[in-house]
C-alpha cells in the first residue's frame, strides 16, 4: 500500500466516522457541528490527494471555516438544548435514509472491483490558474448566474432583516 | 527529502515557537512599561541574576504548569479540555509556508528555505486561519458560563467577518506578483522598481535618465500601500488582540471565552495569541516587506560580488545568514508595530468593529482590486 492510498483510506474512514458522529450526536447540536467540521477537513485532505488543491483550500475556507461557524453562531445564539428536539418525529425520513445508505454501500461494493484507471492529468491540474481560467472562459455564464443568485439572496436577506425600508 | 522537511520544521518550531514566542511576552511587558512610564517585569531571578526580567517567561510557565487545572461544573468536559489545543494548533502550523530564506544553488543541489512551498501557499494560510475560530468558539461554549458564551459569540461573528475582508484586501498583492506561492512572492520582491516609471506608461513619453535612478525596493508595501494598512488591520482583528479584543472585553465579559480556564490550558490560549503575533509579522513581512530580501541588494548582486573572490558555496552561505537576519529583523519590527498599536489604541465598540469591517474595509478592498487591475493593464499592456 502506497502512502497516498494509506492516507486516502485513513481520511476516508475519518470522514465517514465523523459524519456518523454528527448524525448520532443530533441531541448535542454543538458536538454535531464540530463533527461536521472534522468531516469537512477530512474531505479537504481527500481533495488534496486527488490533486484538486484549490478545491481543498476552498473546502476548508468556506465549509469548515465559514458555514459551520455560522451554524455554531446560530446554535449558540439560540442556546438550543437537547429537549428542544422531540424524538420519533421523523420516522419516514429515517427509513428513507437507511434505505439510501444500504443502497449506496451496496453500489460501492458492487462497483469497487471494476474501477477504470485514472486518466493522466494535464500540468497544473486543480491549481488556482487552471480552475480560474476554466471558470472565467468556458463556464463564465454559470459563474455569472451564480453571482446573480447570490446577489438576489443577499438582497432578500436584507429585506427580511430590515424592519423599515426607506 | 523527508529529512530536509523535518529539519526545516524543527528549525521553525525551535526558533518561532520555543524561542521567539516566550520572548514576545517579555517584550510586551517591557514595551508597555516603557510606554506607561513604569519599570516592568524585573523580579524573577536565579541567585539574584534577573537578566532584565527575561526570566519571567520561564517563571510564568512554571507557575502555569503547577496550577490546578479546573473544569467547571456542568461544562462539556471533552470540549473544554481540547479547545485550547484546537486554538493553538493552527497558530503553530500556519508558519509552515512562510519562507525565512531564499533559494540557493550549491552545485546541482537547490536549497529553498521554507518548510513547505505549495502552489497555493497563501490560500493555505487563509484556510488555517479560518479553522482557528473553532478553538475560541468551543472554549466559549463548553465552559457553561454566560460570559464565555458571549465571548465565543462575539469571536465567531468578528472572525468570520474579518476573514472575508482579510482575503479581499490582499487580492491586489497577488495580482501584482501573479502568484500565491510565498517563496515566489519573496523572489519577485528581491529587486527594485523605478518610482517614476509609471509616467512613461501613463503619458507615453520616455522618462529622463536621472529619474530612473530613483528606485524603491519592489515590495508589496510600495505597490499596495492601501492593502498593507487594510491587511494589518484585518489580521490584527483576526488575532483578537486590542483594539479588537471584544471577545475578551475585560470590562464587560471578565475575560470572555477563556474565563473558566486555568493553569496551562489558559497558558495555551495565551501562547497561541503570541505565536499568532509572530505568524502575522512573518506573513506581513513576506507579503509587503520583501520577506528575506535585503533592500537594494538582490541575491544576484551579493553572490556576483563575492563569488569571484571566494567561491559559490561561501557566497551562498553568506547570503543565507544575511537573508535570515534580514527576515528576523523585519519580523521583529512588525512585532514591535503590533505591540505599539496594541498599547496605543483603546478598544472599539462592537458596532464600530463591524462597521469598520463591512462598511469601510470591504468597499475599499474591492476598489483596490479594480484600481490594481487597471494599473496592471496599463503597465503590462495585458492582464
């Protein structure tokens, strides 16, 4: 087993374990959020092993560093306690989740034997230059659409948050 | 390869964490004492020898290690215990990508004095910096104390806001140097530029010969003065030291997020703040002050002058010593500037902190990106 494969296995196991810890810790919201951070960091390491350096850095900056901090901020602001979550409400959701999980694991096991060899990567693959050039030439329309969506979301949030608009 | 990385990492840990950070606590005490017309720390002694109070960091550590480690009643024990580690780790590992020396060639062996030099070095620093929030937030929440919870809340809002502006404020710098790799940034700053060269690009007339002699080091500070001020402000706010110490706010929150910490766990929060001061100084040196480069004396000049007299190895060895000392000097100056600001400015009000971030620095940094883009287009003729 080579070092990258070993690291991949290690961090994949960590990602799955911390994701499970998040779901099982649902009563303790802060602990669940911290488990989510561990999942995000483990995923970032996996992206690194896949040569996607920019995505790895952004994964940590945006997901681990910003979004989960906002979750924590809201949780701490509302000071949620464990008895705020009534159990047994989401039986159907649990059933669906369990089925989906079993299906996913089955599919991974079924296909893991016959994976194609990875293609050779062009130089600079996954770096900020390659991703930036791709984003602002081939996918510029999608980038602009996403920015429009985000602007609309910001305006919407402002309108919701302001009592009086003058 | 591995051995080289280990040696470089050990060097950083020994110089920065084990040596410089404790000395900073002493510098801070002495500097504040000088500024407030006091004598400052001078009592700790071994057999009557006080060495200007330099033994105080040692006495502090002995005191903190021998104190009782209290976990408050009702606290989340696990999180309370690991929060100081989560706070201290990012501060230490952020240093991995900051170069403390240049690139040297010994025959066919190339030595680059930086522990890790990834293509996306600056993004690594930002990623690590965004993780640093968790130690504070965990400590604030896990202590089961209203003051620390408020401190954690303030910290999370403040740090997440300033992360955005911190990233945007240095975009201009890496537009100028066209790289995110910190060693390459230092190499790009190891030269000079013509102060009045822009006249030629602006008006299309050749500049008189004698004006070409007025040159400045090609530092980020001179290319991006506004970015320098904004970056210094935002990164100091990220470190939560005065005037941005709202999460601690002694007058309102006792000590904020670490009220319930004692002994060496409190010491870890304390130390991580000082390690971050060194990281900030190193980062600002790298981005804005030319890193290890000696102003007006590029590596080629030094090597070219000494190589004919002695040999290449000696010239490079001299360069390494000179560059490392230059780097340390710049770092110490930036530490001094941070301490100066810390003891000069009073604490902001919380709404002022947020206004400064979102209403002043954010628009200015975006304007800076546009102006820089136009200037680059003008000078280089292409993006």
